[in-house]
C-alpha cells in the first residue's frame, strides 16, 4: 500500500498546519488513520433537490440549486449580518451569515449556479438559511457522489473556524484519492467467510460514501465486528499471558482452618451458587497461575463468607490474606463480621484505617512482617509503602470500581510474587459491560440469596401520602423494628441537601417525640467519631430511626432494620436505589422499601421507580441502568477508557459483541500465539494496534 496511514494529518492536501491543529485539538485526529476512523454520526439523503416553492415551515435540512442575485449587509444589535438573495425558477429566499463576511464576499460569485444545503427557517414572511454549505454546481456534479451524505461529529469551534461538514467530506475524499481507496485487510480469510463480512476497503469506502443502504449496513457490521473482536482478542490474550507468565502460589492443600470452619462453625448451609463459586476459586488457587477473578453478587448474597473461606485456603498453605474496602465504615463492618469467626479458629486478625493510632499501626506493621498477623482488613491505608507483608497470598478488593487501576497494582507489589486477587462487587455489571471492561478477569456470579431471606417489598408513595407512611413506621417500631430514612446527597447543592436533611430531621422529631422515640442522624459533614457513635447507637438498638444521607449506601448491616424510606427517590440513580434497598431484608422478618417522590417525575425517573418496584434482580436493574445512563457513567471515570469506541455501541451491538468474543476465544483456544499461517494477518494487526495505541486505546 503506497500511503502510510501513520502520516501526520498536516500533510494531507487541503489540510495544512492551521486546520491540522484544530482537528487535533477538537477531534483528536493526528494521523491519516485517525481521519479514516472518524466515522459519521448519521447520513442525509442527497438524491433529493427541493424547489423554493416546495419548502415547508419545519426547519428540515434541504438542498436547493439556484443563484445568488445580490448581497447586502444589515445592521443588528451587535455587528452586522450578511444577507444574500438566492433565487431559483420558482421563487427567492435568503442566505444569512453572522460572521466571515469578508471571505464570503470575496469567494462567492453572483449569478453562478450553486447547490446550497442547510436548515431552513421561516422569518418575516420568507425562508432563510443561516450559514449554508455552498458548492458550485459543476463541482457538485463531479465529486465522489453517494446517495447518502455522511454527517461527521463536529464542535462549535470547528464550525466557527470554517471547518464545516463539507470541508471534512472534502478532505475525506482527498484521503481516498491519495490511498486509491485501498486499505490492508485486518481480519483473517476464515473470519471474513464465517461472518460473511465485506473487505476492509469496501467497508471503509461505504461507511464514508455509502452507495446504498444495504452496503452501508454491511460496512457498519464489518467495522463494528472488527472493533469489538480486537478488544476481546486483547482482553483474552491479556488473561492467557497473565496465566502463563505470572505464576501464582499454588495452594496445594485444603487444611485444618478451612475444614474445621466448614464442619463446625459455618453459620448456615451454603447456597448452590456459593458452593459453585468456591469451587471455581479453589481451582484457581490450586493451579500454578495467579488468580484474577471478579466475584459479582447482589447485596446480601453472601460474598463475605466466600471471601473468608478463600482466605482460609491461603492460611492453610502458610500465607497471609488481606481485604481492602473503599470506606472506613465498610472496613469496620467486615472486621466485625470476621472477628468472631477468627476468634473461634484462633486466627490473628487486625484492622488498619486512617484513624488507627500510631501505636496500633506500629504493632500491625511489625506483626505483618514477622508473619504473626494472618489477616489484615483495611481501607486505602493498606496501600501505604510502610505496610509490608511477610508472605501475602491472597488480596481481596471489595467494591472494586471505587479503586483506580494504579491503586490495585500497588497491592500486587507488596510481595516478591504477586498474590492471588479476588475482586468483589455488589454492583451488578451488565454482561456486555463485564465482557468489555473486565474481559481479562475470570468472572464468578452468586445469583441466589441465602435461604430464609425474604425479598424486600418495594412501594412507591407520593409526598401527599406522608401521614400514612408515618403511621406505618409507628406500627413497625411497635413490633420492635428499626427504620432508615435516607435523603439524597448531590454534591453540587450540598447546602440544599443539608437543609433537606435538617428539615426532614426536624419534622421526624416532631412526629416521633422523645423520650418514646430515639433518633440517630448521620451525614457527610460530621466527624468520623461522631458518625461511628451514632451508627453504634443504631446497631445496638438504642435508637429506632436512623436519618442519614447516602453514607449508609454501602455495607451497614443491621438485621433488625426492616424499613428503608428513600426521600426524593427520583434524585437517585438506579444502582444507588438498589444498593440502599439492600440495607434492609437482612433478618428473617418481612422488610419494606418505600420510595417517596414528588408528583413531578421525568420519564427516566418514572422508569427507575417502576423498575425498583417490579424487580429485585440486580442484573436486570443494571441492564435498565445501562440503557438509561449509557456505559460511561456506569463505569465511572476510572474505567472510562473502555468506552472510546469508534463505531460500536455496547448497548445496541450486544449480539455483535457476543459473536466477536466467541470467535476470539475459539481462535486463541486453537492457536494461543496466533502463529499459524491463517492467523498471520490477526497477529500483524494486533501488533500494529499495540504499537499505535492511539488507535484502539481502550483497555483500562
């Protein structure tokens, strides 16, 4: 192929240094390759030309053939606007420019046939078209024509600097002229045949200059498949390389700790799902490779006991284990939960957080290094350089999406050899996202609740029903139960949120007066010690009502709390509502979640509330959430790297993703090194991509 696609965009005829700088800054286009991968947002039917007397007052985008018969400048509040009278054989209309007058006067000719294209407005009894795309009719007839014209992503700055859609189309045509439209094939003959894909060159030509709808669809399918296929190839390869190169510690035996816990101290019969997951973990730990597993399980599905039993396997083989959680509240809860079990088994366990004092810290550091301390629970404090283990065999990370990639890798380097890693999350991740974001991890799912747990009854009530809701609370407190009342916390308006919480607290105090009722309050502005004190009062049952902001979203476990009231529920996201609901229903009694909202609800809010009332299935809720919010928001900033997709869409292209992952798995199963002749092109493309990471720079 004559043209090198890594050529800087400055060298393409018609671009030049100024335009190149803008394209780099605004659209991230540095090379010919980047320009080829600037895929259109949509297409317009350019086979139809309107007459001026056929125009309708609906501001549609139209193209018209005609001539400019005069120009005039009209003063307005700020500066002037340039108006051209444009005429065809059925009438006249106006073309309007608010800037760039000098260039337009110099470059547009009077009484010469043009094709104008743009949105029409109806103003002062006639049609006008602001900032139209203009092309001489004779040029229009000779350019690369296609029935559908591509409309490219743009920014206000590009438009202001005169890089209109037509300019982008023109430089795209220039690129195809220079490359003669010939591009190296990136998929193997076998894949092209199996998937009935058109060639790379044909796909690129028809994505930019579609000859008809059918070819456009084929081009889109081909390019989406390729994009998703290489992401999957990269993730699966990463996993394979990881397993072959990074040796884990083989935990060869299941010994006394595990067996005595299993036979004597197990608080309840494990569910089938828990047994299955433990078996998967045990196989990983027994192999020579380092475990890298994601454990997904809904709130209350019993991930903690699986984590603890995994730790016991490490201890049985003479290793230490640690568990890292994102917040102090959650760490303390894990510690309290595991402490009794460790005590019965005579295992040393400690907790390390930001509020551990110097003496405690020194003691922990010492016992970690000499191996006397077997299990350490903690927050980010575990990542500090001074924290050194004697032989860390298993690291468990809870609510992993709250930790960045860099933080996770710090845990790895606590040892000469990296420990086994188990990542846990109670935020169910839709399958498509899990395949794309965590495709390099093995995934285990706990998809059933422990026996005896009743699903939480969820209802929606409007503010006007508040008195009935309060009556219901009194009845539940009479039965000896406890209540959460949660207010939203939305960073931008903390003053307002604080006021909401305080107003709410005041009205609850009026309706539930002391000494008959005791109320705890917890919010972000309190000192850690005060929060803990209030939490403890609630845990011990000294207070019946806990008024809080979302600080209790993750990990507060009070089996006696049976009612969760969420105020202004329309202001919460779906996954947050689902997490909050998971705070009740932890005992044997029937629990309730009441979603309070105002009457004014947006469509999205209605969908969220209806979904919560209808289902408890975290994965179904996650799918709805993904549809409402899009992938970027769900993964949060740390994982957003996965979403720089050029053409595929994780929501709409699920089937293509599954098929791409299936083929990537099959190919690597039969030829892990991609060394066979038929996979030569895959290996070459994969290497090129790794070399120019800017092309497919996804994987976090």
